[in-house]
């Protein structure tokens, strides 16, 4: 149960670090740092929903299932968007590094 917390904090800081490397740690791009925190929170709510469903079996309500499913989708979408944006940011960091090394040679 500690993994979502570590995921959210670590990847938030990783994204902020690389955004700072390309001088884009400002308002619109800064919101990318929030994505792993959203994923971590959604993961906790998904886990709570699964625990509730396991404890209330066989009397599982449709509301519990749909709410747990919603948090699962939020977690998946925010994680996917985060990793896609992280890959794009890493490409920009690499381009900036290559331009800098080409200009010094």
C-alpha cells in the first residue's frame, strides 16, 4: 500500500526535474507533475473499493463496482498520459543536450 505514495511523489519530482532542464517548469507544463499524484490517489481509492468488495461478498452493490471501476480508469488514463508526456519531455531534453554539445564542438 506504500507503492502509490512513492509512485506519485517520485514521478512528480522526476517530471519537475526534466521540465526544469528544458526551462518549462511553468504554469501549463507544471500540471504534468500532478498526473502521477492523481494516479496514486486513484490507486488508493481503487484498492479501497476492491477491499470493500472482497469484504462484502456476495452482497456487492453495483455502485461499489462502478465507483471502483471509475477509479481504475482514472488511474490508468493518468498513468498513460503521464508516461507519454514523460517520454516526450525526455526527447526534448535529449534534443537540447545534443544541440548544446554540437554547438560547443
